[in-house]
């Protein structure tokens, strides 16, 4: 670098030695052209050798990584975030941004307008890639993205999406595609899964669209009622809450199952970010009556080996109790429109109902999964009791064997588990270790 600078200065000096007035004229023209381009700022891609060198370097680095085996110490969250247009679900994007700390984030959208959305990401200073696919269904698009996104080792390993809040009014095919994406396809392709739920919802596209219409055609737009305005303002405020620094509080982690450690790793990463530095991490685990202290000691020893900082460990020894009648009634009302009730009908009619509505929840299915259903309802009661004031709640995502549980019963589990709570993330790893005892 210094040799190049010395050579450039020497050339400038030789120019003046040869012909001083020609050198001055040359520099005057160069300065004029520089000022002109700087002021006019023409929208032109001049091209540069630096861009070519960067491309070659990136390809070589990506290729060199393919020759190295994966190691748990080098695990990084690489998020594939199903946001739609990124500006439509900012809370989902902001939380993924906190996980990746500006790097390794892969945003996806099953639609077009790639260049427009990539420019939006660059404007918001999100170091992310925007990918789009053309497909006939949500599930097909997600499958295509999970299989084709990334190069070599630079591939996403976490599928992140929002909770389907309208599942009770959506068509059967829509619910089925959503459940299969969360609970089947992601695990088949060895992705960890993160589902974010916020009470007010995540999608603000209707607000953005309404503002656009009002801006362009104010005389035609119908004024919104005060109630709608309040709801929209609350939704916008909630959707941007992860852009602001979080106040003193807690991130509550309900670690119910061992999934490779992803449920512990992601909230720990959040506590290392500036926005969450005032939040302490509390760990909740299931325990057995009579051995609470022993379970707490074992969990404390495990977290110390993983070098994960925490504020407190809570052992829940009454998690297997039956939920109270009000909570159970809430769940029954939730699934009532999707039940067959074949037990109260004749055998012939029951068989006909099963054949015509194979997607509905049968009495036999409810009996088979009674214990698991009770657990989700009971967990919500415990979450209401212990984590109602938390800044963020992390819960292990329940799963069941593919084909053994109906789509509506499974999504009802997710709904009742996260109902009426602060922002809640359901996390399930792909059972590959992401934590290690060794530094």
C-alpha cells in the first residue's frame, strides 16, 4: 500500500517536471469532473475492480468452508425468516436480527419484487439476503426455499415464522400446509424451528397499504373509526418493540425437552445484545415431587458447564396436575367447531362423518392424546402464573409423530399454550447439539 502511494506521488511530481502548466490543466479537469459527479449523483453503476475482487474472494472462502466438517463450537444461527415483504412483519425481522447480530440472516418471501425488498433491507441496515420463489402454495414455496437457499456451508439452519393467528377461520388446506411446514418439513430438512406469537399479531401490511392509499387518494379514502385507529397504533407500536431497548425485566425460558440446546442458546444470545442487556434469563424446568433441590442442582451444574449465565432456576413439580375447569373449558370451546363427536352418533353415521371430514378431531384422538393435551393447557396456566410480566417467553415446542395427530388439534395445542401471554417464542431444535462443554 505504501509503495503504491509513493509511486503515485512520484508520478505526480514527474508530471510537473515535464510540463507544469499541462499538469495543472489536467488536475483542474479531474477536479471539475469529480465535483460534477459528486453533486449530480447520477444513478449509474460504473463498475469497479474492487467488486470483482470481492466476488472472487467470497467464492473462494465459500468453497474453502465446504472442505471443513461442521463442529458444534462453530454453530451460528442462520435464520430463514418467512416475513412476506420484510416491512410487513418487522417484529419477526427484528428478533431474527438480534439472533444473528447483523450476519448470517437469510430472509425469504414466496413472491416477487426482489430488488425492491432488498433495497428496503439495505436502507434499514439489515445485513440480510432476500430470496423469492414462484410457487402454487405456501408449503411448496417453503420446501423449495429450504432445499435451495444458501451455498455450501452458508445455508440456513433455522426456520422462523409467525404463529397462524387466524387458523380457526382459515380453510382446511391452509391450516394443513402451515402445520406441515412447522412440524414436518422443517425437521425433515434438519432445520430448527422458531414460531413467534404476539397477542396483537405480526402483520401490519393492511396498515401500510391503507397509508399508501390515503397518501395517493386522500379524497376517496374513508376515514377510519377511532377504535380502528387505536388498534392499529397499538399494533404498530408492538410490531416495533424489538427495535427499542428493552427495559429491566426477564427472558423466561421454559425448557421442557432436550432438543440439542437450541431452546437455551437463542435466549442466551439475546441477553448478549445491547437491546436486551438489562434482561435477566430465568430457567424453568419440569421436576418430580420430592426432588426439587436435586433437579435444580443438576440444571445449575449443566448451565455452568455450558457457560450460560442465568438469574434463577425454577423447578416446576406440579406440571402433571390436571388443568382447572376454566382453562379446560377454554380449550374445548376452541376445538368445538373442528370435532366429529362420533361417539354420540350411530356407527354408520360416524363412519360417514370420518370419511367426509378426515381432517376433523375425533373422540378417539382426544382420548389418545389426553395427557399431552392436558400438559399444554396446564403449561399455559403455569406461564400465566410465573411469566406474565416477562419481556419475552421462550417455550419448547410440542411435537407429535407425523400422521398421528390431526392438524387442527396440533395447532390448537400451540394456540392454548401461548394464549394471552407476552411475546412468546416456541422453539424446537433438530436434535443436533448446538452447545458444548468444551471451549
